[in-house]
């Protein structure tokens, strides 16, 4: 689709119109024609299928709607197709897409076309499955259940009434939303248009009153889904972890960032088996004496009926089932209040038997017994049952069950060959089609200028409150025939955070309310983009089966409504616009989820280093009492020459990482958290460590090239990054200069460019690293600024499958906090390598994987190679890639510092690695974080400082007439590295408690935002202090001297100490690729 077009190809946006979620359910024809006229859609696409009704339709071959409803809905659609040359696509026609329904729908289209004088070419795709093909795949073990069914047996295939296959296709995010029409709008609607861009799509409802908001669109992802962040399909899984939702107009929401992870194609089989025939009877009971003993009474009737019919209740083909309304008729075994009886009840009896006659006979006897059976304390001797119907027994037709709900593996190419396409040419007898009656200009303008319905928000009391008063939506629904999903949605972020903080929507709560076990809970998670909580459980009975109580699953939410939440510190809330874009972290299974906050930063100008640690520690939801173990000597004056509070920042983030290591040690040894100390001067010196070492008496090589830095443009400045040859050479090529061009030539060429044009051409559209110089005021206007979380570390559980606890190699008694932790690091400068170096200082076995195809930066690599073994692997080489995958299958942590998405192309996405290693922690360092329009941009510390306003503000404070002034250290790189290391260790701690696989995100921009929130020293006062520019400037107490693979190295020791633990690096730098790719 659109997102697959190469960047150099011109892409023309196009629109798709969907008139409704289901063909035959009706839609507003005026809104439809308005959409056709305004958007000129390339296609009209709509769905026509559902399993909501259970197995009956598939078993009986019944279409979902009446023929007249299909004709009514199709006439305008076919008119638009014929007169406006718009393609029409209809999926799962008739309800299940079976071959029979394909033929019936083709006949309806032909009838309309002939009557209206339309001529078409029509392609039909048959959806029947040959039984011999299925059985051949069963024989070789290539058919697996897609739910709680047994393995498929050949005889089950033979007895299935009908079998259909769901078309294997790439399930793009747009299709997942539009298949339900305008349900994602506010208010919930029908008609909607999607406009496809290269990397996104816009959703616009056609009703003038409706709008799509980030919240409403994100919330739709929960509908009828097991979990909202991973949507499986025939050819893979749609991963929505990085999906973005942006309000681009008052009516329109833009969606981007989803990633489809391709898998070998599978076909889903849906087939049903006939069980027999059903007869029902219904009656009411008002007598309180009988109501008080209803269970015992009905069971005695059952036993009596079994004596009359010995085959009763011996198999699923012959059963008597009671539904007692007023007790547990709706929820059955899930009902938490079955002991509370109403003043009146209704008994619906359901009898299934192999023949219609036998089902009627059993039902007649059972009903008569209920009417006349005696019971203790009986006073009413004329009858026990009030019957509203005559005849008393009602024949309810044939009964079916889902017997095939399985996946069949396909061979390459079968995703096409198994789906025969037939082309039909329809030529109308009346070749002169009448004029189309659509909208007048007045009607069009009236719809064009209609008023949006106002957005409202629920008013929530601040005191203790039940969920029904706290949430905006509480609902239940099927997620396929074998799962029931519960959704709770809020319309205010503070109320949502209040609900999360209460920690009441846990597995224990669900088990208590619904009487189920842990094994019955498939998903329990928060989904921040929708301000929602989701829980999916196993259905106690298959949808639409014998004994069904709630075919659609829409009334199973009620027990949630009474959950009482404690009083809040928040005021009662009611505002105008709850539908703001959300930045998400998602816990895939447990009720615990770590929140992130986007938008403006909190004011942290009064923070000291301990406050900084406490703030981020609370966001990570780590044990709060651990902060008491900090020993952070304070120093109020500036420690590095900068307007920014580098001393507080450096001491705080280094202490944060050390406290996380100490907490892991305490957890694996079941002890208290040991004391952690970080001297402030040592911390700021370590923030400059890559500049302050020497080998054999020589300082590190300059990492910068000859053309980089700040350059004047026609309207401002840009900064060019040239440390890597590909960036330097690419910049010269863009500017039309030879590879040996001088800096002066570069400056001359750049002077003709506008800053934003060069940034966009070089960075957004190209593969370079060039950013425009901005002030804080300019940066704050950008959507990317608002998308960056106020919490600099994001952690989420991406799979619940891995075991709890620490690996055996991380048992108690180790000398270092992280001894036994295995880390694979694939990274460049500086932040991600520093994260690996920090883990190594605390004892982790870090394998630094570099590529023989990529350049190194010796001056940087020497410093950040401390503590690591180093291997060279070419992931373009199949043998090397397999070695890497083998390492990742047995590691604990994977650190990657490449541009987001670049390693996913090699099968190294978090989702794919989780399939190989269900306990992996995937840690990502990026320039701008996982959210926002710049999420996939490359960037470096100096560039983030440039584009975000830091350089301008630093120059303004220094007051020497400079346009921009870099800070005195790579503060964002260093802070980002320690923050990422902290997140990794927090994930190690949480993995031990909750199991599963986790992801961690940190970014340079996130570090920038946090540093900015600490405030700046007034005027030039922050610059009046010592700097450390050479190794000779560093006090000897902060240095260590060791032998390396490059000579005798004097470098900065790690700034943190942990009481009773060794901290420091055991391995010294060596040439890249010196070690073998294996674990110790």
C-alpha cells in the first residue's frame, strides 16, 4: 500500500470511502454522496461478514441481512461505481463469504445492474476450502487450533457443514479501522473516508456532526480485540506500539507509525458441525418459597427427566439446560451475585436432541414437570410456572457448534493459488443508464458547513467513587468465538492516571469478580493512547453454542461497575477537549503499566539530585523505600561552565543508574538496598569522560570532521554532523561539491539554502544529519516537541510469556550487582554504548557487536569499549546473522542505538526477537523517542541541542553575541546512556517480579526535555566555574590507569560506589572484533 512506495517515487494521496461497518445495515445516502463528491474516492470498500451470531449462519447458509437490505445499500454504491468510475470492494459477502454467498451477492449485483442499465466487470474470489487439502495438511502436522479447541482430526473435517477461509492479506492499520466504518468517530457514526498518504492516513467522518480524535481512533483498536497493541492476521502481526494519532483538523485524525511484522502465511478455517435440533420453553416464577430453593428444584426435575430419557445429558447431542433469569441467566458461571435472587425469576429451558421430535418431547416433559413438581413448603398446588406463550414449547431449529477454528500453514505462493479469481462481465439489457440523483449544490453546502457536535467530558467526584462514576465507557464484547474482552475507557488523563494508581484492575480483582483462575486471563493491560484498560478472558462456553447466555458478549461487564476507587487528590474534572494525542507505554499482560507524560514539563527548578532520582524512580514504579539508600553530597554552585544545571543532572542520573543496580542486587539476594554514593565533582567529570582519557600519554583523537558544525543559511543557521564518512560525503553530494571540498565551500553553498529546506531535504527526506537552529519558542511549536514524554524513560511489557524470577546464572551471592546478566549491544556513539558500559561496570557480560561494513570512531570507541567483549558480525551474511540470533536467543538484554526501524528490516525488531526469546529486554536509544513525526529521524547530541533551542538559550545566557553555543559536554548523550541503563535494570527487576519480555526507550530529546525542566542559572552566573578540558585537569582520585589493547590507558573511574559491591570495569578496550561470539 501507500507506505511501501520508495521515497524517491512520487506518491499521490488517494481516498477510500466506507459507508458503513456492515453491508445491509443501512447508511445515510446524503452523507455518502457528499463523500463521493468532495473526496473523489479511488474505492468504496466495506465489510459484510461477522461471527457475532455464532455458528448458526455458517451452518444454515443464512445471509446476515435480508435481500432487500442488500439491494437498498448496494444501489447508491453501484451508481457511484458506474457513473464516477469508482472501484467497489466487498469482503465476506453475505455474512461469512462462503461460495454460496458469493454467488448470491453476485446475483443481487447483476439484478441491480440490469435494472439500472449498468455494465460492469466483476471479480469474485471463492472462499470454500477443499476438505482433501485440509486433511493433507493435518497429516503432516501443519494445522493448529486458533482457540481452545482440540487438534483438528480428519473426521471433523468430513462432518463439518461448511468451511470457509479468510483471505490471507496484509492487515494494514487503515483496514483494521475502516472495516468498522465510522464507529471510530465521535459521536459514533457510519460513513467515513480514509485518505492515504505515504506514511500515514487521515480519517474523516462524513456526517457534519462527527469528528475523529486521537482518543476515539486509538480507542477503536480495543474493539473486539484480544489486545489492542498486536493484531494478528493471515500474513503476520500488526504492531501498534509506535502508532501515532494526531489531530490535523477539527474533524480529521492522522494515524501513522504502525508496523506490520510479516510471518509465513496461514489460512484461518472456520467450520461448524451440526449437533441436532433445539426446542425451548420459558416461564416465570413469582412464588418466594419456590424461588428460595430454585436450584435444588430444577435439579430434581432434571433427574426425573433423565429417568424418562436415559440418553439425556450423556453427550453434547442431547442436553437439558436451564437459564434462570433473575439469578445468573446472563452470566452463568461468571456471575458474582448468583446467591442474590430477585422477587421474580424466569426459567428458560433449552433442550437439544438428535431429532426435532425428540427435542420437543423432552422439552414438553421437562416443562410439565416444572409446572407440577412438588417442593418443600409448597402452598400453591395449581402450578409452579407462569407460561407466556402458547404453544408452551417453541421449536428453535437446528443447532451447530464451531468445530473448525484452526490455522493452516501455507507453502510459498499458495496465498494466491488457493484463491481462485473469476472475472464476470455484466452487460445490462437496458444500455441507457438513467441519470443519477445525488445532492444539490444547496444540500452539499449544507453538509459542508454543518456544525460539529460538542465534545463533552464526564464530571468525576474527587471522593471515593465506583467505576461507573469514574469511567466514560465500561463494556464487554466477544473477541472471536472463544474469548470475552472487557474494556474500560476514561476521557480525562488525570482520571485515567488516578484509576491506574489505585491498582485495582488486577488479575486478583478479575478472578474474584468472575470466579476464574489465572490461566483463564489472557490479557490484562493498560493502553495509554486510548486512556483505557483491557482484559480478555476465556469464554466459559463457545459463542453461539448450546447453553449460550450472551451470544455477542455485551452484558458481561456489569460486575466491573461496582469496583470502588479511593478518593483522589485531583479536583473534580470536566473540560472541553479530552481528546488529546497520547504517548503510550503498554504492559502486555500484567495490570502494572508504567506511565509517560507528554506535553509541557513539570517545573523542577528547585530540584536537587535526590529530587531528580525520586522523581524518575516514582515514574518507573520501583520500590520507593530504595531512595533512602542514596548518599548524594550536595553542591549548590555550578560545576561545569554552562547555564544548564549540569552538576545536578550528572550526579542525579548517575546515582539513578547506580540505585537501580543496587535494587537488582537487593532483589536477587532478598536483602535491603545497599548505600549508593556519587560525589558531584566526580559525576560532572564523568560526563566528559570521552575527552579526558589518554593512551600512552596521548589524548583522544578529534572525532569531528572538517566540514561539520554551524553554517549560516539564507534565513538562519544549520548544524551539519560529519563524524561518519557517509554523512560528510552525503552532505557534499547534496550540495553538489566534490569529496575533497573545503569547509569554506560548504559554507558558501549552504548560504543559499533556507534552514528548514536543508533540514528537510537532508534529514527528513535523505540519509544525512543536518538540523536547523531553533529557539525554544520555535521548538515548542512543533508537534515533535509535544510528543516527547515528560518522563525520560519508558518501559512496557511486550510479552507475558517468559518466566518470573532471575536466571539461574543470576543467583544470590555475586560480587557485583549484575553479575550473570547477558547483554548484546549493537550501537554507535555515545549514549547507547554508555548504557552498555554502565551495565558492564556493575558486572554484566556485555558483547559489543560491530559491523565490518561500518566505520568506527577510534577516539570514542576506546572510551566506551571499557568493560565489554567485542565481536564483529555482518548481518548481511547468513552465517554471521545466525550467530547473532543465537546470541540474542540466550541473552537477557539487547541494546540498539541505530535509527528506529533500521534493524527491524533484518528481523531484529522487538516483536520478532520476543518469539525467539520470551524473556528478552529490548532497549532502544534514539534521537527523538518512539513517538511523534520525528520518531524515525536520525540525530546526535549536538543536533538535538541545535534544533531544540538549547544552543540558542546557552548563547543568550553567555551574552557574547553568538548565534548558538554548544554546551561544554555531550550532556544529552551521557544522560541518555545512564537513563537507558536505568530503564534496563528496572526492567530486569520487573521481569523477576512479573515475567515476560520488556522494552525500554530513552532518547536524547527526552534527556534534553528533562534537563531544560531543571531550569538555568541566571545570566552568565553558570559559566563562572572550572572546566575540565584535558586529562591533566582531572584530580588523580577520579582516574585509573590500566593496560589495554592499544597501550597504557588513564581514564575516569566510574563515579558511583555501592556499599558491599564492586563497581568498575574488568575488561579494557581492545581492537573491534577481538572476541568470539559466544557467552561466557
